[in-house]
C-alpha cells in the first residue's frame, strides 16, 4: 500500500486524472454540468503536475480553471441544453398543442378525446364550454391523466 502512495506522490498527474474521471462519472448521475466542468479543471491541473510543477501551481490551475469554466461556460452550455423545440419535448409536454378528436360530449367536468391514437379522459379548459363529439380541439395542458382542451390552438410552447 505504501508503494501506491509513493507512486502517486511521484506521479501527481495520475491523481488529477483519476479525479477527472471520477467527476465525469459523477456527472452521469447528477446531470447539472458542475461535476464535468470540475473534471475538465482537474484534467487541466494534470498538465502542470506532469511537467513537475509543485502542488501550489497545480491547485492554482485547478481553481482558476474551475472558476472560469463554472462562471463562463456553464451558463452558456445550460442555455443551449435547455433550449428546446417541439421535436425535443418529452413526456406529456410534447402533447401540448396537439389536435384532439372529441369522442363524447366534453365539458369542464368530464369527457373523452382521442389524442395521437390514444383515448384520454378530457375536460374543456374553459368553464362553461362544451365540446361536441366529432369536433377537433387542441391540448392546452395535461393534468394527471386528463387532457384539458381548447377549441383553438394554444400558443406554441418550448
């Protein structure tokens, strides 16, 4: 065991690369863009370590790189990751704005509609509105397993 510590002491770059790999693996579970950027900073700190710089220089490279990456790159990356279009929406959110065929009279209390080939319990989104069977309406929102429908397409959602 002592030989391992001696080897790591002589090869500090391996510690930084091990840390980088562990942080990248951690990012796979967290998905918040923090761990991966710290992993990149650790990989950058491995460079002065491989060149024989002392620990203070290595830590300084890690700290500066981490701060710059988290402050400058993370907001830009998150903005691009969160920018969605209708093709990238998932789950029930992708149904917003989708046409629905009314199967039975639908009010704000109860009803049925066919949405993308599936039968859904449905309600009119507006109080007092009654949607006639055979008419086409649009999904405004999904609450639980019930589609809230409107007679005109809602504004595009992202």
